[in-house]
C-alpha cells in the first residue's frame, strides 16, 4: 500500500466496500467450484466398471436346473446351473434373430420363445432355426457369488 | 502481533513482496501480449486440477480404460464436466502456447539476457504437445488408437534415432496395452515432473529479468506488477474460466467406440488439430525425391526448423543490439502463414 | 579290362535294367485300355459329348467306367465292345431309366461300399410320385432320374454346379413346371416359380443363398414329388415353423378350418407366394386377411382389431423411446445401457406377433404388457437424460452468474486502484 498517504474517508469506505464485494464473489466462486468437485469425489453406485466380468447372481439364488438372465457388457447373458449342479454361462442373444433366450426347467435346456429354437447345455443348437451355437462365457463360483467373465 | 507479523517471522515473505512491488510492467502498443504466458499457465493449472480428479476414476488398461472414461461421463456426478473441461482446457492451452510463442518470437523476448527463458519455454512447448499426444490415447478409443499408430510411425521416420524412438514410445513394435501403460506414466508422472522443473525455472527467470520490451517500440508508461498487472491477469483468467465452462457444457466431446486393434483403420483419420499442419505437409510431399523417401525429407525439414527456432536467440545477433532484422520477421511471418494454411487444408481435405 | 571299366559297365547295365522294370511296372499297374472312350471321343457331336462330360462325373470320380452302367466289354474294339453277352444295355429309354439307375442305387449292399449314409429308397419313393405314376402309365414326358440329376456328368448333390444343389432346385423344376407348353396338357398351373422367386423363402434361398430356406423339394419331397394335400400342408410348414403351429392349434381357427377344409397356414399366408408378414396382415380392415372371412361388426373381426391395436401400441412405445434416446445421444449423453431395455421390448414384440396365431387376447396380452414395460423403462431413461441436459444448462447459468460477479468485482477493484494510484 502507499504508506504515508492518508485516504479521505469517502474513498476508504468505497475501497472497503469493493474489497468486501470482491471477497464475497471469490467465496461464491470457491463454492461454485468446490460443489461439483466434492460431488465428483463421492463414488457412484455401479455394479460393474469393466465389461470383462460381473457378479451375475448369488450362488444360493441359482439352484440346479434353473437359469437367469443378467446384463453383461450392456447385453443380455444367461447364467444357469445344470441339473447336475455345474454353473455355466452363455450369451442370451439367440443366433437366429437376436431374441433373448431363456432356460426351460421342463426341457432342461435353453429355449428361444420367438421361433422355437432349442440349445443344449453346451450352447449347441438342438433344433429350430438358429444357425450357430451360443457363445460361451466363463462362469465361476467365488464364495457366495457366481461371476461371469469373458473366457 | 498481527497475522502478517507472525508469518513474516516464520516464512520471511516480505522480501518477496517488496521485490514484486518494485517490478514494473511496461505499457506500449503490444502490451496485450504480456497476458499470453499467464493464459497458458491458467489452462495448465486447470489441467492439473481436472487431471487429478480424472485420476480418481481412470483405469489405464486396455480392458478398462474406455469403460472407466464412460463411467466418468455417465455415472460419476459432474464427471462429464471434469472430462469436458480437461479436454477443452487442453486444446486452449495448446492454442495459448502457440500465441505465447508468437508473442515472444516477434517481440524478440529471447534476446540477451533472456536466452535461458527462451530455451526453457521451448522445452515447455514440446512438453505441452507431448501432453496432448499422450493424453489423447488414454480413453483407448478407435480414433486415438489409430492416431497414435500413425503418429509414432512418423516419429519412427526421424533419421538415426527414429527406430529406437518408435520402440521406446510404443513399448514394443506395435501399439498395444503396453503403449497405453507407457503413455499413462508419461502423461501423469514424467511430464508433470519435468514441467514443474522447467516451469519453475521459466517463471523465476521471468521475475528475475522482468517483462521484456519489444525492440524499437516506444514505452508509454508502466504499472506495478503487483497488484495492478496481477489483478488484470486474474481478471483475464476469470473470463477464460467462464468461457471454458460454456464450452464444456454446450460443446461436448464424443467418447467414440472402444479401440479394436483387429479392426481396419477407419476412414477420415486425422491427428489432433495442433499436429495437423505437420501431417498435412508430410502428406503433400511426393513419395520420392531423388533417392530419398519424401516423408523423410519432410520430417528432416521439421526437425531442422525446430532446431533453428530453439537456437534463434543465438542466431539473431541483431536483436541483442536492439535492432530488428527483417530476416527474422519475414521467417516468422512465413512460418505462421504456413502453419495456418496447412492446418486449414488439413481440416478441409477429406482424408 | 580295367576294374574301373567293369564297374562302370555294371552300373550302366543295372541302371538300364531298373529303368525297364519301372516302365513295365507302371504299364502293369495301368488299367486295360478303355475302348469306349477311345472310340467315342473321335465320333464327334452327340456320340462324343458323354466322353467330355465324364470328366466331372461323380461316378467316374469313384472309379466307375462306361461299362459299369452301360455294360459291354471295353477290352474289345469297335462294335465288338457293344457285347450283349457282356451285359451291354446301351442308352436306356425314359421308361427304363429309373430301373437302370436303381440297379445300384436301390441296393444297400452296393451303395454302402461307397457311402454308408446315402439313402437307397429313391426308386420306391419315385414310384409313388406323380412323375413315377405317369411314367408307369406310359407317359414318357415326365421327369426321370437324368432329367434332374443330369447325365455325363452326374454331379453329387453337394456339388454347387449340380442341378439338384439346394439353390439350383427351384430353377431346375421350373424348366418344365414354368413352361405352359409342357404343362398345358396336364392342366397344371405354371406360376409357381415366378411366385416363389418373390416370396420370403425364394429370396432367402435364391438371393441370399440361405440353404435353411425351403426349395421345391423340401415341401414336395424330391423323389416322391406330390403336391401336399390342402389339409396336410400345415404339417409341412410345421417342420420348421413348429412354434407357430403349436400356437395355431390353440386357436378357434383350427377347428373351423378343419371343418371348412381350409389349409391352416396357406389360407392366410399363401403357398408359393408367401411374403414377409407385416402387422398389416392382421386387423379389422383391409389389407388384413381377417376381413376375407369375418364380416364387418362380427366379434371375430373386433378381436382381430384388438390384437392389432396391441401390436401398434408396443411399436409406438418402442419408437417413442428410440426417438428420445437418439436426441439424448446426439446431445452427448451416454445412453448405451438402455439398449438392454429396448432389446427386451423388441423381443416381446416378436413374441406378441407370434402369439397372434392363437387369434385370442390371452396369449397376446402378456408379451404386449412386458414390451410396453420395457419400452417404458427405456423412455424413462431417455427422459432422464434430457432432464439432465436441462440441469446442466441451468448449472451453467448459475456458474456464469458467479463468474460474472467475480469479474465485475475485480474490474471495479482494478479501476479503483488505478484511480487511487494514478489520479
């Protein structure tokens, strides 16, 4: 500051007011910047970050001779437990016209409702119009979870 | 005892404050160019902040990189904003660096005694472009993957060291996950460390020598660096902050598709705009000139031009005598026109 | 003589002897000269054509010769080769052709030497076919083995150049069946091939080469070719369209069509001219097929209208969701996760369309509801994305207001400072 210069009272008041104004605006800016940053730092609730593996189900929710449709990498996948108890997973996109397949406990294999396509428990086509087998994923049981991953 | 007195006893800052108060910034016709350095610094600081935030969620592996960026954009609150600001600020920083280069070159700020300031600035220019090049690959999308392939391929054309440089950059023969790891390390650790050193030295020297005055331009007065010039500088920064906010919100950047190394290169592949002039110039050269590959000539020409630019304080002997030689002005204007023309051509031509 | 010369002489003699032995051996391994080929290839025109054709013949590739089918003695020359005592048959007439080929092709003990899996019932089936019956009645103008399979060369069924290769069959049948001159005397229509070419199956088989699609032989049987009866043609369709058939038999149409003698599938979909069904096929007004039987104001027509309405609702919901999601995507929002819901909706629409064959709402309603729910979820996600965009813009206004505030305050301070220090 210019030491030794005595400010007239009016100018002092104006200066202090402007300092206040500036200080307040800086505080508002700090708030406007910190608000998104703090929200950003709070982690979002997501089931998966990568598309290479996902927890498909709880092992207890998948008894033998049942199947479930789950999302995997943005696309439907089917995870099933064979009547013998083995856990397997395939893409649930039918190779005929891309309908979502389902598990039929009465038939004990995979079935597509759209045009009566049948797949066995290895994904191979048993009957119907599908031209290719279902791609298989790796399914493992880790503790309570059934995890699907790309082989 | 006041707060100031308490601080002064422990940190001894008042010497610095006195020095800053005495530093004067000259006023003249081209005084606006004094802001170019501060603008670049501002964008760099924004990059550091947004970059650190992105680091909280980004994953540098081929499997997860793309998805982690998608997570930031779609799921993390204000993640879209952090990423958009980071990209816009990166592009604006490069623009700022080029403006600052032009201001200091034409103002001959490199002349004695500021040669080292110029050299550190040259290093910072290269580092800024390296930041852009390495950062571009990190989302691991198709465009970035192939742009990196092309870019490192051209780096491999530099004579003698080219081959080694290519393998060093790519972390192998091809662009793979190893390249991503390497670029990530370079982008978030190596380059920031080197920048801290060079930038620290650069800013220190600017303070030590004060603002350079363009040769043969009359001064119409001056103002104190602190607080007058600094306050104006901060005002410019605040306005730019508003500009970045508008751009980040209203003009988003696409994420594109995840890179598939097995897929063919997409048509219309172009490097980032700040590399475009080099890419376009190389493309326009004939395939062979005498017995040498045309591209090699182009790369050599650019290396030569870069070397001359770095050495200009030592070449421009007239400047230290406060004289302007038309050779350097003309060379500078030609270079600027060349870069602008090549960039425009590159943007307009269908690749 | 010097030892060197003796040695050389022995080697030379040995070499010559070896050479002669090799030649003799090769000559011994060669088959005896085939006089059929030797003679016929020089006889020109009609008589030499079979020789050229045998190059690609499936029988020749398996080691059979002219005499294997036509008999005779190829070791003798000239007309002596046409030796009736050696079983020479010559060219069989059309009436004789089926038995001619069946001498091998109907005998499992012969065929299994070449391919154990190849069927041996072709003659039996042929005799039940229209072609076979007419042939037995003395009509020489019908198709026999060589009409379809060719002769000199006869190519295997899996050979893409064979007239009986899956994608060539319709064309081959049409050679006769699309010819009014030929078919006129039997009173058979000749429009089938032209219709089939435009049909779903025709386009799949002929344009796209999809051999899963049926050609003439898949519905009419190849050797036992008959037109399937009107009331039994549905069984043919159900070979592939099994799920649809299962749905149809649950409908009131099944009993009604049985009484009326209407074909189950063909009444609505046609026979050779089956086109890709659109939703327009069902409803209460033309061009829906329902109006052909159900009079205006009837409950049946009303039901058809209701079913159509359900389908249209799902389609509208899906399109609505797609539109808003496209808008959000264009504005830079990430909407990739909604694909799952849209896929679900589209799947349910396909199931609903299949369920129309039950001609009743109880089967159509559940997939319709599920489809509407899935499309609704996708729509909600799209609307949320648009709302988020609006939120961002509002946030920007707020941020700009704060930044503007700072800028103005700072600028005022600068002006004040200047006024103070440089009055």
